[in-house]
């Protein structure tokens, strides 16, 4: 299973979905709501089994979601 992190990137001013094994940004979103809206993360992950750790704007851990559901 792959691991990703959704966190706010202050430098870019966007929410980024980053692969935990590499520093690569898979995709970015204008707002957290856009990223967590129904099916958006699942589509971004293209059906691969993955765990996504979602952080608050402050960087604190908020929740973890597993895809596909």
C-alpha cells in the first residue's frame, strides 16, 4: 500500500498531495475542501491502494483515509 500526505504548502499557497516515499507532489488543490470532496482523492490516486494522511493548515495531523474504500 502506498502512503501519501495532504498538507498545506505555505510556499505554494496550495494544498499538495505528496508521496511519502519521495518528495514528489502528485497533485495540488486550491483548497482543502476541493481536495476532500467526494471522489477527488480517489481519482487523483487512480485506483491504487493508498493511505492518505490529512493535516490541518497548522501542520497538525487531522485524519487518515484509505483508498479505495
